C-alpha cells in the first residue's frame, strides 16, 4: 500500500505522549524539563511497555522501557509494578510505618507515585489486589529490617528489581483460587521481560538495566555538535563480561552448552531478564506447576519444553547493573529505548537527530554519499530533501516520534525517505516482525540552568 504523509503521521503519532514538569512560582526547579515518549508496534499485540512516574514521598522521577518476549504478560506486569517496588525501597522508615498504619486502620493511603500515562498504557484491574498484597509484604519486611540508615539509590534499585522478580516467581508457585488470576500469574512468570530504568533526582542520574534495552546520554560539545555517552551495557553474548559472569556461575562441565549461537542455552538472547522461570526453576518445580496449573497452560508447548543441557538452574537473573552519572550542564537529554531502535540506528546518529530536533539547529554536514555514484539529479534531490527536512522538523511535536520516523524511514544517505517509511508502516502484521522489532522510546530533556546551579 502507498500511505499518504498524513496516514504515515497518524500511525507514527498513535502512541505518542509528552509531559512537561510543572513550574513553581513561575520557575523551573526540577533538573528535568519534561519527556516525550512513543511506541511503534511490530508484534500484534506489542510486547514492549513503558512507564513514567514522579515519586511523591521522595524526590525524583522514574522512567523505564520494558521489552517482553514469549508474549507481553511479563513486560506488562513489570511496567505496572516495578516503580512501586523502587519507590517503597527508597522510602524512609517513618513513611513506611505511616503507610502500614493507614492500611491497618483502613485509612486512605499516602500516594506514592504520580503516573504519567498514555490512555493506551493498560493497567490490569483484576490483579491489583494480588500485586498490592505482595508489595505490602515487602514494605512490612523493610520495616522489620529497619537499620536506621538512609537507603542508597543504587541499593534500592537492585533490591526492587530482585524482589519483584522473586514475587513474580512466588505468585506463580502459589497459584490463585481465581482461575483467571491463576492463569495470569503463570503467563507472567513463563514469559519474560528486560528493563531499563532511569531515576533522576537533582543532578543524580541512576540507570538500572537488566537485559538489552539501552540508556544513552545526549551531550552538547562546546562547538555545538552532539555526542553520545552510553549509560548501560547490553546483557547478551556480545558482552564478554556477561558471558564470563554466566560461565563463573556454573560448573566447568557446562561451559560449552551455556552459550550457543549467541544465546543463553542456545535459546534466549538477553542474559538477564524478569520472569522466564523456564531458565530459573528446577525441572521438578516446572513440572509440578505446569501439571497443577490451568489447562491452557498445560496445552502450551512452550511451558512444557525444558531447555537442553539444563543441569544447574538458575541460568538467568533479573539483577540490574546500575550506573550512576552526575549531570552536567552540557548533558542535554537522555534516551531510553528498547533494542528495536538500536538495531536500526547508531547511538551517535541518535544523539545528533535528537539534539538537532530539540535545539532546532542543524549543523549542515557535507552530504556524505559514501562510495555511491551519485548523479547531479540525485544530488539535487538530496539537497531539496535536506531543505524540506529543515522546514518539516516541526511536523513532529514529539522527540520520540521524530526518532522513530528516522529509525524506520532512513535511507542509505541518512535522510528520511517517505516511500520507504510508507512501505515499512504498511507491512501486514505477520511480515512487519521480519523487518523490524517493536520500538519504544523515552526522550528526557534536562534543564541546564538548574543543573548548572547545583
């Protein structure tokens, strides 16, 4: 199909969301100006999720992207729950006590998070009670463990990731008398999700990453050009440290079977993830849960299948790698995105495209045509297109949308080709996945004045 520019725009903009941090007394006091986010599905339904929220009882903002596999159930659960676990991990002892006392006496709870959600971002009403009970058990344990020390953000992030993954596993083992919920908790546990989360508080930026989504900082150099700083490492076979870590955790006799064809046990691309209990539970536990579970689960070939060479589980962890960065005035924005973006674009191009979009300033690099033989006519076309691009940069009101337009529509000259965009966006569902992955992007814009004042 040939899509008109306005049809292309309506597809690209369907899931876009923007949030501006409110000013106080006409002043910006937050180091975050706001953020833009967007998603473009390739799978039906999309397996990526995104979340953004302001922590109300502590300072700081949480933003995250979640990439699901073997279905969207785990990514959905993590996108709804992880920020509560992080927020609770960061709360001081008195606040935890206040919240517990309120629940105990049936009073209204202090709100912990203010969510910034797109209407399409679904929350499961049915599971909220179950999720709340697991979270409450966690904060009760934190109250009992009270050491009187203030929580370190790094520790809070690691504890929250591990605890949520543990709860996902426990809920699936315990099951639920309600058959719908029972099937839900099992679907969550047997599917998986990676997570890349940012916590921004003043000039302190923490990135907690599990899996192969990425965080990247856009930095404006003194000459006005843009550069990219990586704030996360992929947990997959391309990361030597990660391969070494997995080998260290299992006997020497398994060394050859641990990573095959660049996948964990020859099956899983990410080496860290939530859920995926097929790579965490013992074979006996898997069999017991599947056999006693609902029939739909029993009929599902994936859940019955045991990975080959499965001797010393767990092979997979949800523990994040946490990177701390002190923000500087030249750090202008942060991009969090699932691997659907990074498979199509280099981080340096991402930094330049977003940087130019946010400042509206285009450094006219000489048109690079590589080794191509270019006719005068083509050159004229490229220059005309460049002029059009400068005037059309404002057709996107959202930096994430602008980035997706480039990720899907870029040609070999690095410019958006409308025909290519039209073709890529009109692919039928069953074909789209062969050409690209789901793409989810959050672009956070920093406030240089506030950061400079620190």
